[in-house]
C-alpha cells in the first residue's frame, strides 16, 4: 500500500485519513473498506453520454501519468462514471470507494468532472513510488458541492503578454483546483491585446510597446482564432472565460490607435510605465458606437454570460477641461463627470442586455442608477461587495487584501518582484463576511476571485510563482463550506500540493515552508544564526559542516553561535520525509574575497516595491528614496564594504513627477553613494560617485571604511541627480581585506 495521506501524525483529529483533496470536500465519511487498484484500470461511462466520456478521457490521461499503468475506457470498469438519480447540485458529486471499485456520480457535467478531479487528487500523493505496483484507495464516501458558483482568477495579459499555450496550461491548473472563471484582462493603458476585425489598429498599435528601460518593442496580440480555441479548451475544463475591455479609463493604448475616440491631447504610443493615466474614451455618441461594435465582436468570441467593462480609476481631468463634454453633461441633465460615467455604463449595459448578456465592472460603477442587471466586482474590499449585494446587485468579492496576488508570498529576493507581502496563510484566512448579510442579500454574492496583475510580473514563470499555491487557498475559500475550512489541515496537505506542482512542471512558491537564515555578526569572526519558516510543519533539523541533514540530525531550537566561515544545511522533516524548502548556504567570513553578506532593510517605505532589473535580479527599493540600513554588526577589523548595484527604470508610478523626487543636480549623471554610521542622521564615513545607470546595467562598488570598533549600524543612501533610471542595492557585504582608498567624492 502506498501512502495516500500527508503525515497522519500531524493532521488535526477531525481530518479524514488518506483524503488529500483540495479544495477540501463538503462531506467525507470513511467506511474502512478499502479498494485495491488492479494492474490495468478500466473506466466505464454510460452508453452515449458524450460529456461523461470526455471526463473519462481527462481522468484516463491523468491516471496514466500518476500511476504508471495502463488505463483505458471500456465496459465493466472498476472506476465507473454514472449519472446520479438523486438530486445533486449542477457542480456537486458523490464519490464512493468500496472493495468492488470506485463510483463517480453526478447529475451535471461539471459535477462529474469535479468528481474525477477529486479522485485524481486522492491517487496523487505517493503515486510516483507505485510504478505500476499495488495501490490501495481508502474506503470512503464523499458528497461534495461548492460554496460559491463564481470561483475565479483574473489574469492580466495587458501589462505583460502570456502565450496561448501557457494560458491553456494555466486553465488546466485552474480546473485541478475547481476554479471555474478566468477573468481575462485584455486591455489597459499599456496594451490592447484582442484582435478586432472592424477596428484592426486597436491590436496593431496597442499590442506592442517599448518597455521603459528596454531598446526594442515587446508584446503580442491574441487573434480571434486563438481566442476561440482557448474558449473551447476552457469549456472542456468547465472554465468560463469572462473578457474585460476597459472603459472609459485605462484607455491609453486604445487612444494611441484611434485618437478620435478620446478627449483632449491624444497619446502617441501605449503607456510604458505603471500607474493611473488620465486618458479616457470620450462620451460622444460616435465613440459609444465604436465601443458597442467592439463589444459585439467580443460577445461573438466569448459566450460568457458576463462581459467586464472595467470602469475603475477613470481620472476625469480631460472631461472637466472639455467644453464639448461639459455641454453634453448639461444637455443630459447630469450633475457632474461621475454621473456622466454612470450614464455611459447604463448605455453599455443596455447594449449588452439587448444581446442577452450582463455587464460587470469594478466597484467604481456602483451607484444609485446602476441597472439592476449589472454586477459589481469589489476590489476596494469585501465591504464594497456586501454593499452592492444589499443594494440588490450581484457581486464578486475580489479585495486587494488579500486577493491581489501581485503582492509577494514572502519577503526574500527568491519571492520575486511585487508589492508588499500577502503570505499563504493570510490568503487562506479571508472571510467573505456573507454571514452578516440577510439571506436575500447573501444570495447576490456570486463568489470570490483572486487577481493577478502583471505590471511587475514580466514572465509566465513569474505569474505562476505568484499564483501557486495561493490559488489553492482561494479555491478552498470559494468551494469549501465555512465550517469545514481548517488552516492546519490545509497546511498538512501543502507538501503534497507542492510536490504535485513540481511533477507537472508548475513553478510554484514554497515560501510558506521555505527555511530562512538570519546572520547576525555579533563579534569578530563569529555570528549568531537564526533559522525560521513562515509556517512550522514537522521538525527542523540542521548541520554546520555541509553534510545533508537526515532524520537523525540535530533538531533546531535556539539560535546557533558559529565560527565563520560555516556551511549551513537545514530541512524540515515529517518522520523520514523531507519537506520542500530546504536550505543550503555557505556563510563566508569578512576575510573572504566576497566578504560577509548583510541583509539591509529599507530606510523608508514611501514607494516600496520589489522590482526586477534588466539583469533579472529582484531588489527591494523605495523608488522615491533609494536608501538602506543595516542592523548593528561587529565592525572590528572591517576595512570596507562590497556592494552590487543594479539599474532600474523609474516607471513605477507615472503620475509622480521629478518634483516629488529628492534630486541633487550638483551630482554627476550617475548620482552618488553616501555611507553613514549609526543611522542616516549619523556621520558620513564615505562618499562615492557612481556610473550612469542609463548606460550601465550593474556595477560592483568597493567602499573603504575608517577604522571602527564595536557594533554599529550603517545607512547607505543612493542619491540621484535627475529623473529616469536609478541605482538600487542588490547585495552588500563586510570585508576585512587590505585597506583601500575611496575614489574622489562626488
């Protein structure tokens, strides 16, 4: 028998042994009568049931890969897919394991598919060890159905393009998590990705841009043929694609293609920076007609009930300055520009409704005049969605905190670029608050959705890393009944989830379990080493001589004092099982040519971001004030610092101009570095001029320090002389090599 559970000794008492299904099912009843899989598996389906046969083919392909044995569709199978005679929800199912076989029952096509997904997960942990050998499936009866009908994720393909092949794989992963809505963000200030036959310049012009700091255009578009293929693939996985065409704001790329659709000066090219731009579609009837034509082609491509029209962050400066727009406001008897946007939304909603569709938009569209058919996607917080629900509007809860997955999963460079930190546990713990709603209002909450904005996620791998495993936590929040959700149980399933991602080639984050090492150089030649993880699971064991730790290695308790250099290896263990996130690092002494690495933190957090440089390095920086400080360290015998700097384009907030930056025009084009002792108000102990960051992608800097004894903190301030590209600190280390002289100060 192979192990189908994730370390039973650590599971909560009420967990179901051997049932590693995510999202956690609504009801699980162990029977104690197991089933032994035969060497060849046969899946049977009702004769003539085409959807059931499609689900069987999906399950067949998965089980072949997982179990390394023949699997075919035929008659008299030990795994039977059946239509339920008893009433079950459309997406609900019943999965029964007896000594005679496994039965998947559902009334609806989606329910039968989700039963297959659950069975594949039951058979996944440990399946790589089977290699065609005996596999025992725990006897169980599972009755399951989702908590919410909308279980979504928004993919931003406007800021950075993802290939259709990658999106297909992403949809496959959504299906494995029982997520059923892909909200596809196709247009924004930075790009228009969707081919529109009637207006080809939208994609021809809007699909490409010159990224800030890059010499050549980048981007891509989705042809209508590609879109139809993706829609069909998603439908086969019971995923609905809801397209988003932004209006009236976030329209820079569109207006670069068709300037006559705007108000005021037209942008020449799609935006290359990140932030809120003032370019809006005009409210003229001619512009509305073009937008309706666009929506007609969108509806032809996407059969989804809802069409998303954005509506967020519409800066109305151009409307306020336009005599024509002001005259239109007066002629319509409207109060102001906000009321004019609401009027536009009503026109668009009526057009969609005439074609049997419904408008959905970000929560800025919510007002007293919003048509009853329009739905609201609440991103400012779950409260905005509950407000919409109380007003009688359908709502999807998609709050920034904690469902914006462009926030990082951890606080190390390995966690990639992004904004602040929304760890896995925070995402899992989100409470939609529907219990406080009256039943009629609660019925208007369609479900939950996470959003993956890609301003800072430049590659498909970065998107995957931001998404997983947090999408598993989102899925459990949207599927599992509130009283069945349990963080400890989810955490015990996490190693199996991570191993499954790895088997499928999904670049998922292990940040929740990854070991972190803090080095505190308290006295010369020695340091205090502290090991930690976001979440503790299992027993942490370590060695200091570079040998791999085993189940019998020393268990970590208090921080360790060690002589430098030292080779630290550490891992968490559940029994003999090594969990993901192991650590293997050599900590040199200051006498090493590379020096003793330090981990400085930001001095301020005015515009604190983790950004990816052109060299691929991820650095944490306050883009308005690039300044770092260290904790006190022993500086006895330290003669200098080694720094590695990387160049970043200043494109992170388009509406902040040079006046908001601390610039010193007396410095050279590269600016300069100041090193202060004991805080940023302390004495300046070194000044250096730097290379021009617009010409050099990175530079290594050596800084001589005067003789200092005792423990001191350092402050490193990077000053700039002009707006544009600027330097950020990548690595910093203390050195005890031969004294050197600093070059002339700037």
